[in-house]
C-alpha cells in the first residue's frame, strides 16, 4: 500500500502512451505494476492515448517505465511513450480516473478478440456462474470494435451501456485482483445480453433452446440473421445452392464471393 504522505526524495513523472492501448486491458495493467512497485498516482484514457502519472522513489519509477514497455498486455501495441517531469503531490495510492476528451488524433480501435482460455473454462464449467453464457468475456477477450460508439473507450461509450452491471459484476469490475477489473464489456446471465430465436413459428427463449432452434433451421434451407450487439451475421448452409442463391438475391451479390466463417 502506498504511503499517503509525500516522502522525502519522491519524484513524479507523467507518461503519455500511444498506440493500440485502449480496449486491451492497459489501465488495469498499469494499476497492477504501479501498485506492485508502491507508487502513487493515477491512469486514465483520453481519445488519443493513455495518460498516467506515477510518484515515488526515482529507482522505482525507472523500473515502472521499464515494465510499462516490456510487460504490456499481449494485445497492446505501443507506438510511443512520452515522459515528462511533474510536480509532486500528497497522493494516496494509485487509482484509475475518469476518461477525458482530447483534441487531435484518436487512438486506434482494437478488433474484436476471440474468447480466451480462461473464459472458455468458465463457459464449460457447470459450477461457474457464467456456465454456457454466450457473451462471456474479460479484460483479455471479447468485443471491442463492434461495440465502440465513441472514444475514449469506456462502457458508457459502447453498446454495453444499455446493460447495467449487477452487484456481482460490479464487484469484479472494481476488484484489482480480478481479471475483469475495468473490463468494459463485463456481463453475466443476470445482467448482460441474452439470445432468442424468432421465426414464422414464433419466438424461442433461452440460450440452449435458441441455438438448437437455429441448428434445426439451417439444414432446411433457411437464411438466419444473427443479430449481435455490434451488428449482424448472415448464416446459411454453404452446400445448399438454394439457400446460397436466396442469400445472393437478397444481398444483390450475384458473383462476388462471400466470406465463409
């Protein structure tokens, strides 16, 4: 725990980090290494970068700067780090602060990220509260590009803003020891999106039932529109010429190839 009073010999530096540094768990990463080194300060996003200030003994700040570059999250791509001296303050601990608007260039938006091994384990663990939750995600994986509506990257600026976090997700979100610490798409079956299937025969609710209904429909030549929180996927049986032909007609793509997923 960082001392609450200014220590003799403390220095303070401000870092501005640019590149793919939002939506990749960068703020929780900075919080972790600063806390491990006993540094005070803060970290936040603006529309063009991650900004942060750290305060403590000079040797620890040098080590922080080294680890910032060497241990960045695997999905981060740092293109620049600007460091300037700052005035010392009587900071207490290290914290993640509210995002700020900024003029100029915007930070690159990361792509959607495939589900990670940790989330896959939860998905198939009957004892886990996210068992078979189709929207399982954490700081290291999940939707990014398809849910962002504006920068800086924070939940209110994404399509997840329509889903208030439940108490348990809120606890995870604010717990520095949890891998969902400040994970903006965080959700669970109690508070997140759900899936259902609609057809001329009516509506089917429940994740497993909706998926089963979709599986039964596709072999019969149907074209299914899969609506997510970031857009649509169109699905049909690729070996069914009638279904593919219907899709080509509706999309007005008589010859251009489709991407096959």
